[in-house]
């Protein structure tokens, strides 16, 4: 049969055992101290009682008168017995100045020498001592009987130590009862407190709690996702490294209110909400975050657990995928139109109208080549040129004319590596999509795009991207709101609205640029993005490159 070695007690169990032992030691120590103190007080009280009785006997005139008689014992022995009975002392001994007893509780001891010290009393003094005599250990007082200034006798009154111990034991019974009650009360209180502690620690011992804390810290800092815990007053109670990075906060923010972290208004509102949020997309300073919040409640609001996921890369890839889808749709549309034109050419040939077929095909080819030549000549950067060609086809399908301003000039290789094509697609693609949405259905329906480099106001050079439309324009009161996530004047569609312009501004700010909206010439809105160029991997702008606002086409 194997013996099972008991495991370590839980932390609550260890504390209960320690507190129970501590309370028992304290109560036992207090009881012992009280017992010793009471015994000492009982001895002192017995000494005072014996002293009072001895002095009263020595001052009695009848005692002095009996001492003067030839046989003092005859009168003093009955008197001493009566005094012992009335004063509750164990013995009263009256003796001559040499210590020969005249009285004693045991008549056979009369006439014998007193056992104890009498020297101080023989000199006229009174004292108290503990001494072992014929009756055993006792606390006694000895005082002289004076006839004028002459000592004519001695009186000793005492109480046996055994009697004093008996009095102390009577008090000890009450003391033990009080100590037992205190011990029981302390044990019950300790049990109740530790039962609550056991619930809070889930029955774990100190080693398990220590390991859990170590695992908690390791997991907290190892997780790439952001974790933020808020208390009931929406102050930061805990934040991991990922949360600091995603929110862009530095320093010790524990104890700081969410409203004081300097986060965007909509993200702050989501964190301050008492309702749970599930997979909401919000913009931080430089990141696109998916936010989930879960209130912690136990009958009352105790706090909020917030998880943050960085989907900046995913959002960028999604934007690129949307662009690719746009290119694909444009190619499909062009293939469909090309098939229609080819059928037309074939039909003309079958009808014997060869010259008209050649003229029709040549005109269509020149038109398509002219559009490509116009875009490529203005924008040599291949990614932006491909984007504009695809957006042109998409706009045409929606009845919107997309025009590249004649003032545009952006040669291939001019942009530095610090300005990736992905961000340019995010910025220009969202601006063009927004402009096409605004211009659709209007008369005229036109979007004008300009892209060029020029001298920046603070020195150096910058890339300028301008997109204007012939739509209804932007209310000046909403000039800043249009760049906030969720703001849109269009009805909400699948996935929501109001994210494109917010992403565009975020990408612009990430590169230290600016994105503004003003009223375009002739109505509509004009969005202008300015991105500083550090010159790395690029060339200086051409001398004839425009440095101001282009005026070709409609609103830019």
C-alpha cells in the first residue's frame, strides 16, 4: 500500500494555521501573564492584610494590659483565636521581646521560640516577609508592642502561601474561561476571513500563486496583441508592451484615465463605453486597430478588459486587393467593349464595308492609345500610372470622366524608397474613389487628378497629389470631420463607410505630410496631399515642374 504524501496547503490554509497558532500563543501568554500577575497581587494583598491585623493587635490596649499580667497567655490566646476567625488570617502569634510565644494556633507551640526574623521589630520597626514556619510557608507581618518607648512584646500575623495559591486558582478558573472564549472567537473570525481568502485565491498555495504570477507576466509581455485593463473608473490598471506600442503611449500610464491618454476621440469613446464592443475598427495615430471590449461585472461595473489587434498591414493589403479587383473589373469591362468593337468590325467586313471597318478600328485604337499615352506621359511612376488607368476604366463604367491634369509630371524613379508604393496606392486610391462617388450622377461628372513634385515651403521638395470632383463639395464645418473614421455623407454599405479618407490621412501623417480639403474651382471638393521627400533614391524636381496649384481640368 502506497502512502500518499500530502501536498502543500493552500495559501488560505497556511494563513489559517499560522493565525490559529499565533492566536493560541497570544491567548496562552496573556493567561499565564495574568495568572502570575494575579498571584503576585494576591501575595501583596495578603501582606497588607497581615500587616493591618498585626498593627491593630499591637495597638490594642487590652493586649498591652494582658502583657503586664503574670500569665499573658491566659488572656491573649483566646483573643488571638478570636482575631484569626474575624480577620480571616491563618495565624496570630503574640510573643515576648525575645521571641517566646504567648499564643499560637497550635497550643503545643506556646512557650517555644518564634520561627522567623524579629530583629527589626525588636528595634521598633514593622516589616513583612515570606517565611516557612511551623504551619508551612506563609506571608507574615511582624510589629512591636510598645509601652511608651519600650518594646514589651511582638505580634506576628500571617496567611499561608497555600491559601494564597487557592485564591489565585479560583481566579484562574475565570481566567481560563475568558481565554477559551477569546481563543474560540479568534478562531471563528480567522476561519471566516480565510474562507473568503480561499475563494479569492481559488485554493492555491503560495508557490502556485507565484508561478501563476510569473506565467502571467511572461504571457503579458510575450503576446503581440495589445491588452489593456481598466478599473471601474476607466483608469489604466494594466497594459502590456503590445498595448503601449499599438496605442502609441509611453511612460507610466497605470492609474491614468483613458480620456487623458491623447487617443483619437472615437477610440477613446469605444474604450469608455460600458457596452461590449466586438471587432470594431478604429484608427490610432499610425495604426488601424481592431478593438474588442468586455466589461467585468459582479453586480457592479468593476472594470473593462480591452484587446487590440493591429490590422494596418491587413488593411493595406485589403486596399491593394481592392485595387487589383478594380483592375480586373476594368480589364473585364475593356474586354467586353473590345469584343463588341471586334464584332462591329467583323460585321462591317461581312457587309462589304471594309474601309468603314478599318476607319472604325483605327479610331478606337487611337482613342485607347491616347488615354494610355496621356496617363503614362503625365505619371511615369508605374504603380500610380497603373492605378490611374484602372480607376479611369472604373469611373467610365459609372459614368464619370477621370481626367489627369496636363500639369502632372511624376517620372519613374523620382520617389524615394522611404515612400512605398503601397502607401501611395492607399492615399491616391481612396481619394479617387471618394471623388468618383461624389461626382457620380452630376452634370458634368468629372474627377481631375494631378500628381507632381515641387519645392516645399520649409525647404526641400515634396510630392503633391490633388484630386478634385464636380460633386456637391464639403461643408466647411466638416472640413476636419471628413477624415475621421465613420464620418460619411453617403448611406452605409457593407462593411460600413467613412474609413477611406481616414486611412488616407493616416498614411499621409505617417510620412510627415498633410491632407486638406477645400472648395474646388467651379464647385465640388478639392483634396490635396503633400508628402515631404527626403531625396533618398530620388532626383530633384525638373525646373519646369509646377510648384503651385494646377489649373488643368476641373476641380483638382
